[in-house]
């Protein structure tokens, strides 16, 4: 982990640039979901390149910017694109924003991501509430000396996906008439998509969707004792389920088509966090 001074340097910089804005929640916007930042009122946006200890986002569809503002009546901090390990980031760098948000005052994290569907009952465009995850890649942002100021050396992961926020998500889906799937997210580091054999193995092990993010951020949030929920947008069916090859353009296209449902669901959740 990074020492507390590293997190503090970033938090102090952001306080100065935003007139001591204190977010209630951090929203991490996955591939094709950055449009949610446009819903913010009184927004202040800072490119990652200008923020100490942040790294530049290199993925198409990720703006690579931090936005402070009001969303659905709540003070929020939004990441327009995350820091993936496959871009060359360390595990702790990929989850760095969680600790910074904690120091800024946030108590809640809402993650979104674009995922491949493993569950054969899922379809492209479905939204899945993540109930749990599987991390056989074994990377963790907690490697190294523990940052005691943020959390305990051995955080429990039993309720990393907070039961209260699971109920918030279910209620929001009912209110907005959005079909909400539920399942287990399987982490694969990427950037290559998985092989058909890997997908079959993940299905046997209990995975419902697969993606290249989310898990390090979830571990960091559990370490910081923050409530967390995650919505995975199924933007493609994983390798071996369909005939055609998986492409990033297809991921972005499905994300665009699901924009209305995802926006309504996220706004309703944020309003009741």
C-alpha cells in the first residue's frame, strides 16, 4: 500500500482545487458509462494528468477525469474511467482513488463496469447487481505495509458488497421498472478477452459475469470500511457463447444502448444512498 502521506497529498490538492468540496459518495464509471458525469450540477472537472499520484487513462471511452458536483441531490465525486492493471498500474494504484475519497469524506462507493456475460440466461444490455466476486488472479491493493490510518491489516470481505446497498439497488430497479440481474463477478486482469475454456471454467466455479476491473476497488473499500455496491452492464456475451469475435467497439455500442436504463437506476440509487 501507499503511505498515508501519498493519499493526503492528493486529497489536499483536490480540496484546494474544489474549495473544500466534501463528497458523500464516490462513483466509478466504467467503459461507455462516463456520460453520467454530465448529469452533475455545479460540476468541477479535473483531468487525471493534473492530479498528484493519479495516472493517465489510456482506454478508449474513458475520459480520464475526476468530476466533483451534485447528483440526485447528493454531493458526489465521479471517476470518468478507472485505472486498470492492464494499463501498467500496480494493484494499489488501480484502487488509489478509494483511499483519497475516504480522506475527502466519502462513506459510500458505487462502482459500474462493462462485463462479459457468463451466465447463459443473461443477454447483452442486461444490468447485473454484483453480490460477490471471485479473484483467482490474486492481486490485491493491500500488499505491502498496511496503511493503518485507512484500515485494518486483515479486512473481512464477507459483506464487501454491502447488504443495505443491495436492497437500495433492488428498490431502485423496482421503482424505475429496470430488470436487475444478480450474480458473481469473476475478475480477469486482461487486456485480452478470455478463452472459451476459461469461460467454461469460470461458469463451473460460479461466475455469472467477467471483467477486468472492480475487484481491487472493492477490496480497498472494504479496507477503508466504506459501503459499496456495484452494477455490471453486460455489454457482450463471453467467449464461446456466440460465434462472432468480441470487440471493444461492440462493448461501447451496447453501453450506449443501455444508457437510459443505467442512468435512471444510478440516479435513483444515488438519491437514496
